[in-house]
């Protein structure tokens, strides 16, 4: 029995999913293919990804391939109740609602993992974590899984290094057709969509501080610059810091950047990136948000403790008055601003990312007896197939090596 807010919301969710379907030609082609080949026949898939229309369409594609789907969200504030209702109306099993408490959120994950799932599709590692703690009785049924995010991969690699990971996981985020496009162009656009629709403030002429210069940080910085902001990057990696400098951005420690920023965006996957010392250095009216995974990059627990007063200023904007008389503002409770205060990445971007997810899940189903190791890269042929299909849908063609060129490149006498 699904656990959702209101089944009567399904017509609205259905319209959202249909819009995504129309703008995701890669997933449409896979849906048609899967409906004939049924690669997931007899398989159960447990999925935890931000539950909005694009994720919903991925779920329908997997279901078209014969999968019995058990679905929840990976963030209580990103779940869209009408989309969840539409999936239930379509016959899928959903356990999620917007604004779930921590207890409810964990209960939904537990329910998803109570049905002997064979394939796990995770976003951030919550499914994998629970399988290795309170749901260990479900481990014998698991073939393997796929991880969507940088944060989740960090957790998986730590588990694997400690010898704790019990089943193979495909590192979907590391695929070129995922991180080069989703993390950079998807995050870059969706973060500023979320900030702009929430604050209704201008970015041009402001100082934007971006914490972290991985692919997500690159995208956020690029779009901030395009909107007319002066961008400061904070980093712990000297190579990435040099990249930021050569891309035209200022680089300095957060303790210095805190004094200057008008907008702050964290994209690190780490905790305590903006802490109490930073809060106390900020200007009146500074706006903080997170585009990493969890609500720990901005130390929200400590901010709430030291604030002398807090007030909701606007939907998804909370003001915190500090002991020095300064008020700073946090968007979406420090959770993912592009999903908790927006609609997430553009459909065309997620078309590629979710095609990688679907084909990686298919790879697990087809190679169940041949999987070696606990950490698996997306097969190169899957990456290339997604890229080739996407180019075709974009109406673009590329050159092909001639036999002479192949012989030249493969010669030892270059």
C-alpha cells in the first residue's frame, strides 16, 4: 500500500510527467525499447531520488521494462505530492510526501526496502546506508545498485575501503554523460532558477561566493558570472583553485569571503563549510543556500542555536538575527535550493543522466552473475551509446575515423 499525501492530485502530476516525456527523447527511446525487451522482468527496483516529474518518468521507463517499482524521495522538501500521486495512479508503489518529518522520511525509506528489492537506485546513499544497518535482512536479495551523486559516491568509497560494502554499486555520477552535463550545466541553471524565483532579487552587481569548484561549482560560478555577478570561489583543492583563478574568478578562504558575499552557494558535499565564525563576519542581508546534498554544508544546527530571533520572510526564506544585530537569510532550510525551492535540473539534462541510470540498471540485471568488485564504473560503451543517441536527437553528426586513421593511432611506430 503506497503512502502519499493525496491521490486526487494525480492529474496535475500527470501533466508534469507528460511535459518531461515530450522533452526527453533519450528516455522515450529507452521506454519503447524496454517495453519490448523487458530487461527487468521479474526484478524489483527500490529507488530514492528527488521525487519530481523527471524522476517519475525514469520510474515509468523502468516499469515499462518489467520492473516492479518501489519509490521514495531523497529529500523531504523536493518531493512533489502531485507527481507522487500520478505514479500511484499509474500503478507504481510510492512512499513519500512533501515536508516529511525525519521520522516519516526514514519510515518511507524503510518501507521501500521491505519488499526484497533486487536493484537499488540511490541519490546520496540513504538506501544503501539503511540496507547496511537496520535492513540487513534484505541484503540477500540485492544484485547491486546505482549511485547518482558525488556525495553518495564519497560514502560508497569510504564503505568499500573499510570492507563494509555488501553488494556492487555502479558509480553513475562518474559517467561523462552525467557529471559533465548534469553537474555543470544542470546545477548551474537550476540553482539560479531556485535562487531567483525565491528571492526575486537581482544578481547583477552582487558578490557571489561559491564554496567548491568541482563540476557543480563550475556551473554555478559560470552562471553567476553570466548574470553579472562578481564571483569568489573558496576551495581546499589547490588544483581546482588554480582552475578557478584561470577561469577568471577570485579565490580566497571562506573566512575572508564571508565578509564580502551577498549570495553564498555551497556545493562541496562536506559539512560545516559555512560555520558560526563565518556567520558572524557576514554583511547585513547576506543570502545563504546549499546546492550540495545534505543540509550540513551550512551549519544550520549552530545557526539556529546562536540566532536571537528567526522569522520567515517569504516562502522558503528564513531570516536569522544574530547577536551582533545582523540578519542573514537562508533559503530552503539549507537543503538543496534547486529542488527544495525549484523544479531541479532542466528536462533535457536529466534525459542524459537518467538514460545512464536506466542503462546502468539494465547492465546490472544482464550481468548479475559476472559482477566483480563492489565499486563499478559505468561501462564505456554505455556512456558512448548515450552520447551518440543524444547527438542524433540534437540533429548533429560527427566524423568517424577512417581505416587508415585507426591503423595510424593503433600503430606502435607513431
